[in-house]
């Protein structure tokens, strides 16, 4: 908008493909997501987005997803972890 434009130093857009393990583990998908509004599902929710820089190679992404998926059960089962 005209009000915020003078305050924005830089803006970039990225397109991402969501990893299949999001559905496999029943995690909250960002597909069709909206900004959290403190609704009844997860009031005061905080979303964590991470960015990884991987080495080039045909098997890099599949290997990364395999290792990440192997660690998810312990992370999701930790005390205080929201099931979303």
C-alpha cells in the first residue's frame, strides 16, 4: 500500500514445494494457510519456517527428507510440543 511502501527496504517472493512428509506426519500444511488470528484451534500459535541450503546432487533432497523424517517422531513427541 502507499502507507507501507516507504518503509519497505526490500521484498522478495519465493515458491516452495511442500515436502510429502508434511502429510505423512499429519502436520499443519501451509497450503491455503492464512495468518494466525488466535483462533480456537491453536490460540497464540507460532509458525516456524526454516530454510536449508543443500549441496547439489540428484539424491540430496530425498536423503535430507529421509533424515528429517527419521527425527520428527522424537521432536513431535517432546513435552510441550503442539501436535500441529
